[in-house]
C-alpha cells in the first residue's frame, strides 16, 4: 500500500483542494476511515467531527440504515438516465419532500449539488416571467451577508464585497443588494428595516424575477442569525409586488436551525425552495429545487414549455435511496430533542469564549455554534489547537464555528466546545 508520506506527496503534487492555492500551503490531514462522529487519521489519531462534513453528515458516518440502503440499491441499479426514464427511489423521495416541506410546494427538480439547485431555481423564476409575458423581469434582489454557491449565477447573489467572489465584479450579473438583516434570532423586529425592504422591492419590482435569501441563518457568508419576521415580511412584500421568493435552505434544511426547515420559523411558503447538504446524510451529492404549481404551470404555458435543464446524474438512484433512508432516520426519532440537546451543550460549552479578549460575539442556534473574533482567524494555528484537543473544525474569515452531527453525544459536544474555546484563547 502507498505510505502516508507518499499519499500526501501525491496530494500536494496533483490535488487542488477547495478554497486553496495550487500547490497548497497547508498540508491536509489524511483520513483513513470514519465511523460515528469520529474521523480516523492515517497517523492513528481520532478527531471528533464538529463540521458534519460541511454540514451534511447529520447522522455521522457508517450509519447502518444508510449503509444498508446504499448497498441494497447498488445491488439493483446504481444509475440510469432520468430523461425518459424514472424509478421508485426518486419518486419516493419527491413525494417525501413534498410532504415535509412547507405546504404548497408540489413539484421537485432533483439536482447534483446545492449550487446547481440555485441555478435551477433562478432559471425557473426567470423562465416563469418570460413565459408569462414579462421578459424584462430578469434581476434578483438579496440582502448582503449571503452565500449561495460558487457557480456563476449563485456567485452573483453572494455578498459582493465581503464574500469570496469580489474578483468577478464586472463579469457576474449585476443584482440588487440591500443591507443585511439586523442580527439576532430573538432580537425585536426592526420596522424601519422592513420598510426599507418594502421600498426596495417595490422600486425594482418591474425588473425583479425573484428575491433570494437564506432564511434565519446566513451560512458561509458570515454565520449570522436573524429574526424570522424578516422572512415573513419578505413573503408579504414579494407577493404584494408581483415578485417571486426563493429560499435557500441548502444549509438549514433538515433540522439544523431547530425547525425542520428554517421557513417553518416564519410560517411561510416560498415560491421556490432549495435543499441539499443533509438531504443524503452526507453520503452522496444531491440537492433539489421545489416549486409551486403556479411556477410550473407558468413555464408550461410559454413558447418553450419545458425547463431546459437536465444534469447527467439527475435523480441518481443511489443518492435517492440514501436520501430516503436519511430522511426516514431523521423523522423516525425525536430529532428536535437531539438538536435542542446539542444547542444546550453548545450554549454551555462556548459561553467561556465570551470572556476572551479577541472574541467579538458568541452565538448559538439549534445545532450551530459560532465564536466570532475581532480579526481574521489564523487557520494554521486554529487547526493545530483544535486537533490537539481531538476535534476537527474548519474556521474561516473571523469565525470558529461548529455544526456537529445530530448523533454527537454530550461528551462529544463538550469536546468540540472546549476545542473551540481553546482556539479562540490562542487567537
């Protein structure tokens, strides 16, 4: 077998890792296997995974139900094209998604990834207006601090200054940006902010295909939380002005924020909803864009009566089967109690960080814990400190944060919090 040193040398020579230079400057950790909530490294160390593999592996690793679903489906059919053909795993998944998402979302377009689901959602909205005689409605409105993916249409609605995509100004479509929502899940609703939203949407309604936002939790744009009332207000404002509403729940879907979907905090149904990440429990890449019958009917009445989008691996049977199993595992337990247990553990464990001189804020919502510094994180130092504490988290910008798997024990959560506080102390 190739040695650890040889593998890392090959990695450095050939593998381009996300958000990194080529060649890389910080050697990655070599993972041999994973089980439960633990990553087992090639050098013999075990790390508690505080990231759920970028928020997807909510049931941890090697879950017996998900393993069995994947194995059983592989014994029947690993893939078949979705154009002109269909299969039970995808049909069952679509039915389940319609049942568990906010009422009124009836149609499901299965995608390869979260970014692709945003592309599809935007295409749905633009084609809806094209098909219904208003082709000028082609722009999007969003609030700052957002992140929606790394392909070109999603990049255009990420934060244009503080995000990762400022390099592409002048190349990306120019969208309408308003200030980020006032922070604080439990903070009072700022009526002046709601009024500003109403004014901006009304002023641009003639050119807006849709408003797109991450409800309640803004993820990779800054891990910020806001009052669900702003999402509720957007639903009312967009409906009054003839503008569609897209909610990006790729990160928040399937319980992460303490509601099955963050839209449930606001009690609203968008025109289009995007889900991904935890959809398959982190086993395979899959996402979905769900829409109302009004959107589908509008497109069907157009000159081009089809949604011209069809990924090669759309509706992949393996991904569909494991997604069905993941949702069954989630809903077959008291998932809310587990998320609240993790929330309580993070609130308790991270509280000590609030007293540290370099810490600007500590915030927790559902199974999300965030320590925000007053300066950018030194990635190498933070990684060294957390791994010395037997934990894996991946800081970015000025944030050291965690989204643990729901199967994390109280001791696991305590370990994660202790490691984050230690990293913040070194900062």
